[in-house]
């Protein structure tokens, strides 16, 4: 077995890992490179494998740096199965189409320049039709379902707590009759976040691939960052200014809305005149928020409780969703104090660039960054303190107050990452540290080796590693199989059957005896599906 790292190696974006066995080729993520021009040019390079040969793509979550090259993969011949969570599929329906629109729009602008220069036109990375076609290959599943792809490959998703639907991937692969367990962290979130659950711990792995975005930093507390945000808004309003929040349309935007909902709706000291208008100016963020509502079963208990009590955490009296371009343009025609939340989060595209162009040069305004800013992006350049920046072809002086609230970051910090790795009951033989700039990856890797005594590897782009030891042992010393022994299955099925009978049917004649011979995993999957349907019904009743 071979693991090859083809993205997010000593950089944060472009997540793409190829696992090759004696029978199959499996991809973990197929993300877009984002940041500097040099990095983004990698998106147009040929894949270092034949897309037609890929049997499975296992997608950790919907963010474009993890999913953004899927339409290109399909365009170039992929016809395999894309395995992911239900919520990730719902978000990809929005994000991949949006990405395709950006690709087409950027190329139209580029080709106009090329025609004037007498150059040949170029094609977009992919089109809306390509993105739409790629969605046909998705197979969505729930957390905790044990998904048997075939006799040799089993997958299970655990909640990564990063964004809605984000998953830690547990992957069992059989070679030579034995199973190797590979765990891919995807992007891990911070504990105590609004809306979604905390990252789950994994008990055992042979090999671990772990992210390191903030492997060299400790975040501020989310509650402290929420308080700082409110203070920034209020102080900016008092001087007659506007607050611009470049925010990722999926995840950060919904969390900020949630926190502002708590402030404006539940703080009794807030007078009506103090509720300044908050505009969410991102069509994708509006659609993503609808996807959040559809997947309420992924919410944490606090958010579920709010919903069942009749409170929609994504709505409050002074919140307005902006959809049309005309409405967006009007926001910059009026100088009254307001908050504008707009994507993209790194200021690389989207309507936020227009808002920065019209507001960044005004001293009374504030710009608040609430997520990671990759090297080379406009957001990173502003954060690094440059006094003049180029936006939409025009040089803009940076006069606004600039803030960086890392407490809102959706990525685990160094402390959380270390604690997550520490909680493996059976430690991995090796850990591959990815999805971080070099300094961040090196610091996390060094801490893992010194404190946990586990060998770490920081791969370069294109590095491949052969996995020779394939025997996997459980805590008891027995060979770990993806499906439990028949005796254990029958016992657990009987327990579930007894509870099901007592709570629902109260009869011993409803379920056929053959029902008890089904695999435990199949029954668990069905119960999880029922649980989600029940939560959806509760959502309707709560309205």
C-alpha cells in the first residue's frame, strides 16, 4: 500500500491524498489550491494520476480547498463513487456550482484581455455543467454509519466539528487478508463552538493524517472573541462607521449570525435604536444557511434546544439577507452605520472586494477578519499591515481599523490538536502532518514527537510512502475486523430489538425472526437514519 500527498503539503490548501493498494485507488479529498498566483496555477496542472483509475473519492467536508477540484476530476474521466456526509453533499450542491460560476466569470474577463492582446482564448478550470455532472457521483451518509464499500474497504465518518457535515475519516483497507486502519482528520474544529458539535475522539489507528493549520498558535476563547466583536461594532458605530467582516460563506458566517442573534435578541440592555442593521451580502451564504436549517440533526444540543423552543438562530429583527447585485451595490451608496458580512473569507473573490474598495480607505470604518488568511491572499496582505493594496485594478489606501479575531477560527489550535492526538487509546505507528504552512507543521510535529513519542512525517508535495506493516490489532490483541463477530452482533441486535419492541410496538409479533440475523452495522445505519428523520419532524413541530 502506498500513500501519496498531492496537496496541502506544507501549505494549507489543495487537500488531496492518493492511497494505492494492490487492487484499488482511493482519494482523500480533491481540493483547490488557494492563495498566491503560483499556488493557484497548480489547479490547472494535470493530476498526478489518471482520474479514470480512481475507484473511490472520500470527501471530508465541503470547503473548496477540500472539494474544489472534484468537477475537474470528473471532467477528466473520473467515474467512481464519491463518499461523504449528507450535509457535505447539500453544501457541495451550492459551493461547487458557485465555484464553477467564478471559474467561468474569471475566464471571460481573462479572455477579453487576451483577445485585445491578440492571444488565443483559454478554457475555465471547469464549467457549471461539469460541476452539475460531478454531483451525480456523490453518495451521502450519516455520521457513525459503517459503510462497506466492498469486501476490502470500509469507511466510517465521525464528527470533526469544523463546519456542518465535516468529518474525520476512519478507513479500513484489507491487503493480504489483513486490515490496515488509516485515520484522516480532515479539518478539526474547536470545542465549544456555536451550532455544531465538538470534534470526536478516535480510539485507534495504524496511520494518522492530521491537519496543522494552527499547529503553532493558541486561539482566544470564542466567548471573548464574540464580546470583542460586539465591542468593535459598537465603537465603530459610535464614530459613524461601517464594519466589514470578510467571512467564509459556510461555517463562519452562520456562527457570527448565531452570536449576534444571542446579543441582539437576548441581551435585555440593548435598546431598539442600538440594533444597527446587519447585512449578509453573499448569495452563497444565504443558500448555505438554508442547508444548515435542512441538516439540524448535526447541530449541538444548545442549538437544537433553541430550535425546539421556536427560536431560529439564523434570524433576528435587524438581520437582512442580501441576494441581488443591485441591493449589494446600494450598501455602498449610503454612509449610515452598518455591519456587512460578505464572502470570500480571504478576500480572494466575491462581493467583499467591492465593499473593501469602497470602505477600506475610510478611517471611521473597521475590517474584522474571522478566519484563516492563506499566504498571498488579499486578506493576508491587509493583516500583514500593508498600507496600500490593489483591489479590482485600483490602488486603495488602508485607513480602516483592522482586527483579527482568531477565536472565531473553525480550525483547532495547537492545544486542541495535541489533545486530540493524545486521546488515541492505541497510538498510530506514524503520523503524517499536513494542511499547514511549514512553520506550523514543524512545530506541531515536534511537539507530537517530544510529548507523545510518535514518529511524525511532514510530506512535501508529491511525496509517497510505502505502508508495509498491514496487521491491525485491537486493544484485546485480536485482529480488528470491520464487522463484529456473529455472537456479539446477535447480542447487540437482541438488546436493540428489546428496546425497540418496548418503546414502539409492545408486541412480540411485529418483527420477523429473520430480522435478527442482519448485520449489526446495517441495523445501526437504519436507526441513525430514523434519528435524523425524527429531528427533521421536531424541526417542523417547533416552527
